C-alpha cells in the first residue's frame, strides 16, 4: 500500500509518500497547512549563553555524507560544514536524478530538514525528493528507491529561492535528497533537527571539569618529524617517508602512562607538516600512502583503542597550520569530523598553529568551536594560541619551554605542556637529551595541580614507536615517587641573595627566582669572578640532599667548576670558594664538571645556609635549587603489658627515651590518653590504664614522641602491642 499526502513546506508545495509495500493504490488528500517550529538556534558564537536554554543539535554535523558524483572539488561534505551562506557548495555532475545522502550512524528522530541553496541561478533547487529510511538505500535509481519498503519520501516541487524547510517527523538513519530530473544538484548546507539538544556552553565549565579529572598526561609527538630527525618536518617530504619499520604498539605508550600514574594522553594526529596519522579521505598526505602496514595502517585508531583498553582519557593534537595542504576551512572541518566521529568520543582536542600563525580572521574561532560542539558535544578544546583568553579556548595553554609555568593564583583551567627531555625537544631526534629528574617533574606536577593546571608531559617515541629505556625508567620512578612522596623541598619561597643581578629586557633575574618552584625561570648574576648565590632556610635543619638545576635553553657550560656549601652560620661572601671550603663548620662539595638537570648531591649534614659559587669567572644561572630535609626518627623503646590488679585488668605502657635530648611523649589507648611534657634522655615514661573489666582483648597503645633535633622538630609514632588478659576466677 502507498499513501500520498500533500502539505505546505514553508509556502512550497510538497508531497509525502510512505512506502509500506508494493504500491496498489494512491490516495490523494486535500492540501494540509502545517505550523512550523521556529528556526533552531545555530549560533556561530558560544559566549554569554543561558545555561537554562537548550539548543537543537544538527544531526548531520557528525554524519557521513556522499553524493552521486562530484563536480570539481565540490565534495558532499561542503553541505555539512556549517556554512549556510553559499561560500561552500556541494555540487554533483550533470546526472540523471542526482542525489546527496547522509548516514547518521544510528536511527534518530528527524523532525525537520533545513536546506540552504547555492547563490547562483544554476544552483537553485527545482523538483526533488527528501528520502528517509532506517535501512540503507538499495539503489541509486529514484524509482527503485521510492518503491523500496520502509522508505519515506517528501516530494518538493517549484521551491522559491532561499532556505527550504521540510517537516519530516521520521525515525531514520539514512536520508537522501534526490533530484527528480536531470542536471547538477547543488546544496550549500543541509541541517537535520530532531529531539536531540545541546546545552549551550562557552566551554569553561567543561574545561574546568577536564582539568580537575585529568591532572597528569603524556604528550606524544610522533610523526614525520620523528622519521626525518627534525622538530618541524618539511611539508614536501613524501608520504612514503613515514616508515617506522615495524608495527607500532601503542600499548607501550599506555603502559608508560600507567606506570607514571597519568590520567590521559595526547597524540599528534597531524602536525604542521600536514601529514595525517590516520587514513583521511581528504588528503593524499597521510599514513595511507606510506609503507606502514601496506598502506592499511591507522595509528590514530590503534592509539585510541589502546587508551580505551587502559581506561585513559583520549586526547588528539591537530595543527590548524597545515603547511602541506594549506588551511582551507573545509579541509579543517572535514578532517576534524573524521577524527571526532570515527573513533568514538575524543575527550581532549589540542590545537596548535592557530591564533599565532593562522589568524582568527582566516579561520574564525567561534564558528569552528560551534562546529566541534555540534559534531562532538563532549570534546574539550585546548588551543595553544598564547593569548591566555578563554574566548579562544576551553583550557588555557602554557607552552612551558617558551612561556614558563602559568601563574598559580589564576583560577581558570590551565594546561602546562612541557617536555620530559631536558633539552626541550618534542619529536624524538638525535638532539633528544636525558630525562629530567623525577623529583623535578613531581615538584612541577604538584605545583601546577595546586594552581588549577594539568601537566601535559611530552615523551617523543623513537622511529619504531618505542620509548627510550631511560625515559621509561624515569616515568616509572615518577609513578613510584607519587605513591611514596619524598621529603618536601624546604627551599621554596625562602630568602635568597646573590653576588649581583643580571637584567634581561628590563626584568631583573633576581635570586628569588632560584627558589620559586618554577623550573622555567632562573636566578642570574652578571659575569664576574666567583659569582655566588645563597639561601637562608630560617633555622638549622638536618639535610639529606640538595638538587641543583642548570638551564636547558642555552648556556649550560657556564655552570662548570662550582662549589656547594652548607653552614649553620652565615657565609663570609668575600671569600674565594677555596677559602670558604676551609672555614671550620662549613660543609663543601666541589664539582669540576658541568651542572646537570639536576645535579643531586647527598648532604648528610645539619645547616641553615646554602651557597652555590663558581670557581672561575662567568655568569651563574640557577633555574632552581631544591633542598630536602633528613627524614629523622627518634630512638624510643616502647612496650605494653596487660596485667591484673584487684581482679581487674590493667594495661601498663613504658617508653624509654634513648636520644640525647628531652622528648615529649603521649600514650593513646582505648582506655584514655596520657601525656608527658619532657622525658629526659635515658629516662622512661610509664603509665597504667585501668580497663575496669575482668578481661581485656589483645590490642595496642599508640606512642608518639616529639623532640627537637638539629634545630628541627622530629616526631615518631610507634604502636606498643599487648596480649589479651583475663583476671579472677
């Protein structure tokens, strides 16, 4: 049976067909005028939104589209790129019953279809059908499709110029616009709306949530730069140069992330050279035209799967500045649609080259951000434009080797992207250096997280996709250190002075920059003989070690042949380092080599003042000096015994102070608490707790002892166990 109805489609005549089987009759009904819903709010801006409002989602934004043929470069995707003004038009050849179609990926309710026509007279729609079905269309032939079971059709004839809206009210996965005649089919934009809505957002809330839940991640710079041993690959390098030589196993990457306790990762899907690590349909410059897996490889897909298997949030890097293909907005949107729909939800999209090389006048931010919002509503955008403005990103990005660390007092969500490599290389090359210390990374991570910033730490895989053994070991060390934190760096924020202060472009590189917790800034003296820098910890403290950090951007050889001094008394800064080392009570360490990143020095000594001094004439520059206290425990012997007295059970506790200084002692038991203000050296604190019971179960008394050792308070807590006891009978 075939049922045919006539209705008004925004003042244009439309015929609706619902094919339920072989057509045996046609029932013609009088025209029906239907009231249409207001136009959906499809805004190009995401600012100043009302969180209580809802925005209809364009179902076609994330659809896979095709057409009967393509005239020139007017591909089907031009009709789903968000451009409704005719700037980009999908155009078929001079076909009989030319068509444009979309696969929504799942059956959805389509209430209305909005069609924007091309601007020229030759691009005006004339006589066409809108076809919908839950199943794929079996034929390109119009008559055959109209008779296909389950296909619904709207026949639109003689539409006027301008936008066309067609009410459908159909459950469908597949839809098609098909010409009833012969000639090219031109569509500037097609939008489908149903019952799916989006909560409009400026991205700030989503960005803050992502940062809160993803504090530590791995940046994976891997691609043509890796293959050609450069940081920015030549965009004219042939696609065939991408040849890892073996199958890349992204599980190696996710295992490394897990060992470091990371939450997410970001892979360079496409860097500035324009080479795509997935088989994109929109450029020949991709992994599909390389020897890798015979042209069948998809590293983005393999990476996403490995991340999901490891329960890690998925991030992708995408450069707007494409030096091979150029930067047409249509290419950007089409490739973004691919990576945002082909692999499931992408949690974090990290843009580069936008705002600082490709201006927003060329690629508008608001329009592209809204496009992403429609295609993948849950994706958070981080845009490395160096503007520090949430108008052009959901998460503010600081490129640490260039900009330093973000301000800790800025409450906005932030991304601090840094390198594990001490030489600040992103892609793995022969210039890649040794990894920074675990302590430096953990210190930076803690500082950043406390300032509402995630830490995105780059690890560039080698050509075969492996991570250097030294970097794997360091990542595991970072994870272990996060599980078992070392002593706190007690130098941060303490008063510091230096022999002189170098000024760079009006900025004084003061001594305090060496203890600000920011490894990207540095204290800097002028070039002088025996330049020095010193720190006052404020009190004599037992010290276990000092870490000295050299610069990584340049000039590392300047910090060569230097001394480290520790003293309980202030230093005489007029002395040469050789004279300083001879002063009674001054602990010294002399290194004739070059300071590393860092140089770790064990310092089993008590002290208040720390000095670094060059033996020759040069500048002294110190990004950071970290000082760690001794982890001390008090020597206190404890015992507890349950005994009977008068038919009742008592618990007696004894603590002997084996130190040479007095100690405060507190007993805490299930039966009460007892404190002693000062137990003398070699003396004991003793107390009996009454249980007021005949029987006492086995248990323990907590004994806390506190004493001042080497000018610093030390506390030790020990449990004294006792056995069960029954009295009487």
